[in-house]
C-alpha cells in the first residue's frame, strides 16, 4: 500500500487548527522518532526509511515500526509504507541494532492529529511542530494502492485548498534533513 501524502508549511496555524477542530476531535501526541540505516547509509541512498516511533498521548504510549520504500510519486514524495505496532520499544530498538542497523537521527515531533472523512476518503490530517525547525507543518495523508495515488493526491489538494493552503505552501522538505541541518 502507498501512503499518499502532501505536506505544507502553514502560514496561519491557529486558523487551520480552528477549521480542523470544527471537523474532528484532535488527538494531541508527541512522537519520539528514531530513523535507522545501515552503517554504509544504503537505506537513505535507496530512498528508503526504517523508523521506530514511540507515541505519547492521552491514552498512553505505543510504539510503531515502519518501513517506507522508495518514492512512487516525485511531486509529493508519496511512498509505499509497511507499519506494525511493537509491544516493547526498547526491544524493538535492540533488535534493529542487533541486526546491524544504526540510529541515523532521532528527534521529537509535536502533533495534533485529526481523523477526517473528505471526498469519500478516510484521511489523517496532522499539524506538526518540530522544536528544532521553525514553523508549523500540515500533513494530510491516506492509504491507497499504487493505481490510486494520483486521485488521492488530487483529493488531498482539494482538502488543503479548503483549509486555505495552496500549491505554493507545499513542501517536500524532510524533517530528518531539516533537523540534521539545524544540528550541523
């Protein structure tokens, strides 16, 4: 399955948050993300991602292991995604290190998540702040098969437009790259 997703820089975070709050109940969560790679950096070179995410929210803590394959839509950066819950976050990290993966970068994301239905699709809209990066971002995503990526992205663009976010606000900037640049 493909995670069809668009990300935008938000010029008026409070206005967008108010609009989203009118559409759905927000889940306020903090993500602790650790991205892994092989020592030679070959996952990044192949445009792949291996991530352990521990989510802290009102309903406790959960850990998710995610692998993202290479980009299938260059304009959006949409990728195949395979994800599963992990019962024990420390064991998950230990398994990856034991298999020879090394932490490439780790950082925190402060998220306000909204489960929406729009244009006949289940969408996840997430307002994101990364303490090490200036600005607020909005990610809107849905899961589709590869044949459905274009139509899904068109629907996501329409939802963004309804929120006052235009094509000029879209970005392919990766949080990993922005955090690494900030730290260097």
